């Protein structure tokens, strides 16, 4: 957009001191959200504190004061859309999760109709969020699943809806080569939280003796997880690792397991795993069938079927040759992961402005 002569200003949240930085003509405002804790700490809190945070974020008057010629909103304050409509400013909104319906951003699969999600408080929240967010000119989601989810709830009635994949932001040299190794290595990469299915994964893996599971990530449930499964000698906890450190970890992995119990939109770890030629054994709900193709870049298991995860883990171990073939096919098609969707996003900007 800068190259087209437009003034572009980026407003983003920061847990640190507020500042304004200018880089190559792009002015970046780093703003604190003036809430009980930072957005970046959401995963460390329970439902009640997340709900309070969400309510305060709805009425964040300080951030709502800043609007520009075209605003691509990704969730700083829900007072901003009302200001946009009043000033008749073009508005593009990106949805990344279910937070406009569920303040915690977490909906557990197969429990959608429980009182937790159907109570009067939740219905009031949905009504309020619809009023606040309105119908932006364009709503973008990395998955069709999330667009259909919001459409089914009555959101964005007058908006154009567009499914547009997130660009892969890995900056890795092209000389990546997978390591040859004996045995079979599985990887879990992500938050160590109960809704991510990590406890169910380790419970299944406790019945596996001829493979190793590497757990990479951090979260409030990590101490409990380690304590409960302290006797598992074939489970290795790496803790949190940088993106650069992940390269060596992926190089020795055979399969990544994605056992999430909650709705997922566009899990970056799926695409990072495929980029590093590691097939994915995944749950089969929400957006995952859009990205995982059975027998081509991974396999599915059903979280609703007892021992299905265990059986699929055994299948992978017993069919390592098939796993290696799929891994090679993923590597041969790696160029598909390098598509830069930023150009497609810029095309949408041009349509809105014209």
C-alpha cells in the first residue's frame, strides 16, 4: 500500500511501554490496552478473569480514539467499529478465533450445546458483540470454517466474506534436510493447556513403548502434566523453544500430533510441520479437514472414540515406510507453502478503496 502512495499506519498492542516507531515510511503505534493484564497473557488465566478482560476490552475508550483512512481491524477495542461507521471509514476485519461469541476464545468440541455456552450471559454477550462489531465492508478468515461459524450465529450480515490463508512467516534456508534416525519420533508442539488435548495424548502414549514423544511448549498446565506423567520414560519435555530452535527439532520428527479438544481456526503449527516435511496426525473437527488430507499429508483420529488416538499412533509406528513416503511427497510440494498471501490481501485493499 505504501508503494501505491497511501499513508499506512499500523496500530498494535504491546505489553511494554507505549511508543511510536517509523520504519521505511510505515508508522507503527505500539499501544497498551489498559486492561487487567496484556492480551499476550490471556492463555495464562482462567475463564472468569478472561471474561472480565473481555468486558473491559469491549469498552476500551483510549484505543478507540485512533482511526485512519482504511482500517484493518484485528481486535484492539470493540468501540472502534462504531467509530468507523460514524466516520464512514472503510473497514476490513480479520477473525482469528471464536472470541466474538465466546470471550475466552475456547469452545470445546461436542460441548457446544452445554449450559456453559447457552446461558443467558453468553447470549447477552453475543447480542452485544453483534451490535458493536456490525458489518464491516470485508471480513477475512484463514478458514472457511470460522466464516461459516459466524454466519451461522448471525454475524456480518451485510459484509463480504473472504477466506484467505495466513502467509507462512518462517524464514528458513532452503538446505533443510531431515535426519535419518532409528525408532519413531512423535512431536507435540503448542500450548500446554487442558483444552489442547495434551493430557489425553499422554494418557494414550502411556500405552506405547516403541516410540518417543517430544513435547515442545509451555503453559499453566505444564507442572500438572509433568507430575501426572512423571513415570513415562519415552516422553521428553523440551519446554518453550524459539522458531530457530524448532528447525533441528523438526528435522528428527516422523509425525506431529495435533490433539486439540477445542475449535481451531488456522493452527500455525500444522503448516510449520508440513513445511518441515512432517505429516500430521490430527483431530478431525472444526477447520482441520480443510488443511489435512487423509493419506496425503496426514491422518485423522476421532476424539469422540475411545482409544482411536492410540490406534492411530500404533498405525503410524507400524507403517513407517508409508510415513516416509508421505513425508517425501510433502517435501516435493513444499513450494506450495511459499505462496505469499500478502499480495492477495493487498488486492482486497485495492477493491475496498476503489
